[in-house]
C-alpha cells in the first residue's frame, strides 16, 4: 500500500506537467510508449530511478521548435543520441570533462528559462497565471518547500479560478486528431531542430546525473546513470517518432517507498495507462496551461537557479557566471560551448 501511495503521489505531480506537454502540441497516446519503455528498462536493470514528465525538457523542446513537427523531431533525435550515449557508457566521462562550473551554470540558466516561460504565461492569461504563481510561492514557502504540494495546490486553485471566470465556450484547445500511433514527418532541414537537439542533449546529460542520482540517494540504492539514460533515450525516441513528448529522469518520491524499484515501475505503469486511455487530453479541456505557471516559476527561480548557481560560482565564479548568462539568453548547448571556450582561453592565458 505504501508503494502504491508513493506511486500515486508522483503521478499527481506528473499530470500537470503532462498538460504542459499537451499545450506545446505533444500527443498523450504516443507518450504512453515512453512510459512503457521506462517500465521495461527499470525492470531489466533493476533501476530505482523512474522516468516521467520533466518540465525543463518540455519547455526547452516546446520553445526551441516553432511547430509540433519540429518539437517532436527534436525529442526523437535527442532520444536516439541519449540512448547511444547511455548504451556506450559515455555519460559520466562527459560530465567529468565538462566539470561542475559548466554543468551547474547550464542548469542555473535553465532555471531562468523556466521562470521566463512562467512570466510569459502571465501575459497570456494574467488572472490565472498570477493566482498560480501566488499560490505556488505561498505553498512552497510555508509547507516545507514540498514541490508536490506546490504543483497540486497551484494548479487546482488556478484551474478553479479559470472555471469560475471563463466565458461560455472558452476552454483550452486540444487536437484529438494527433492522438494516434502514427509516424510523424521528421523535419531534417531546420537549423532550429539541430540547435534544439544539441540543447536538449546538454540539458539531459546534466539532468540525468542530478535527478537520477538524487532519487538513488533517497532510495539508498546506487543508480547506474548510463542505464537510466539508455531507457529514457529509447522512450524519447519512440515517443517523439509518433508525435509524443519528452519523458526524462526525475527526482521521484518513489525512492522513499519501502520497495522503490517496484514503486517506480508502478508509477510509470499508471502513467502509461492514463495516457493510453486518453484521459489526459480530456482533462486538458478544463485545465488551462497557465495553471502550471506557478510551479514553473518556483522550480526555476526558487529551486533550480539558487541551488545550481551556488555550485557553479563555488567551482569557478567567472566560468559559472558566463555559462549561466549565455544559457539563459540562448540555450543549454550554446551555454556549454561558451563555457568550454572560456575555459580554453583561460588555460591559454595561464589563468
């Protein structure tokens, strides 16, 4: 029962982020295949680190692609690359080469990107967005900095405000025609796609190390990050190929369950069923995407940015600062490259 309750709590945390994925045009039904891949991967490798909707990856893929086809293409090729990186055991060597200043500076910059997306949502629907942000800040501040409480409370209250104040016929748009298992037309000639794939790969390299590692520490069980990268990459590739969204490693409360391996697989299985029966698109008709603005703001401005900027600046103030600013202004790949270039120039100058 405790394993089941832990799984349900993580599912509740993931559903609003699934709604965020739908708002960018990702389909729910193909994304069920990614969760199925996660169940299979966790079972084969006996991994306690599950995969689920991750706001950072959804926002990055959603903002770097100009339309649904570009966004799904970014998810597909990111999954292929990450599956290869994980399958060949290259993730940890890459992290060692990049170093903590660049890695954490990149993640701090992503925190700024998340907060910026939240503020942009305020412009689309000021009342709902403002209520979501206010409730999220209050709940996070006064309820033990619990992100599950934060996302559930802010989404529920903001949605209630939306339902009370909406005009007749006003509801979030959903496209039932994309809810099918059918290959998309991959976009192969867009510079935005190339840049988006490189940015997503950089984000996931840092995220998989951090999030899977934290879940493993909660479960008091070592996690092989390359294994997590392999099955999350396969999940993304399959999902993106059929029009679904990204599904990545997360900090999962299932790690605290009595049987974290079982609880993690149970959570992914429940999510797969919810998506397969098309329950999420039905829910999206009544829950505006702006209701998640508060969670994105808290996650970016109060969680991701402070924690990572402290580590980045502690490792190298100049290098960490450069990577953070460049990432926030452009994307994680450009931020990472800028950090490597600056580090190389420092070495030439003997600094």
